[in-house]
C-alpha cells in the first residue's frame, strides 16, 4: 500500500478538485440559468485534469523513482490514480448532487425537454444519480487510462 501512497494522495486531490470545479460550475450558473452552456464549458475541466495527472506523475517520478521513470512506471502510476478516482467518484457524485447542486437534474431534464434534445422519459432515464454514478465511474477509468498513457510518455525520463 505504501508503494501507491502517492497515487492515493493524487486520487484524493483529484476528487477534491473535481468537487471544487462543481462549485465553480454552479457559481457560474452552468447548472441553472446558463445551463445551455454547460455541455461546452464543463469540458474545460479536461485541462485541469491533465495538469493534475502531470503533477501526480512528476511527484511519483521525483519522490518514488528518484528522478527517473520509464513510461510503463508512469502509466501504471496513472492507472492506479484512475482507479482511486473511479472508486471515489460515487461519493463525489453524491456530494455534488445532494449538497452542491441539488437542482441540477431537474434543471437539465427541463432544459433537455424544452430544447427538444430529448423526450422527458429519455432525459429522466439519463439525468439521475444512479446514471451519473455509473457514468462517472467508467469515465474515470477509461479517460484516466488514456490520459495516463499520454502523460506518462511526456513525463518519462528513460526508456523501458
């Protein structure tokens, strides 16, 4: 477990930053009056996520591998971070939708129906806590693994 302490730390940091991002989105109105812009602007978080993975792998390289790290070492580290984020994602979703933005699902369902993007039944089936918990878990794994592979390539200092 000590072997993965840095990854666990960064997985927790990532989860806290994602909650802070939800406060920002809510504050900017992307969950209510500016919900039409949410689908576009929420993607800005990808930049934040990449920066966090870079910082995490640099931390691992410096403080565990003594300044030298192969791509595979970085990739494995990134995968562990992704697993930690995925495991914490249901808790983050619960906190987000219970405390930070409890009206989000109602707002996005109404917007989706009124804009003609979805039927009410489809919107209610997609925009709910169960759906978001499942989506966030698998999204964290898939996107985290891809991000890990790319970031590890740029952070590595020696060949495998």
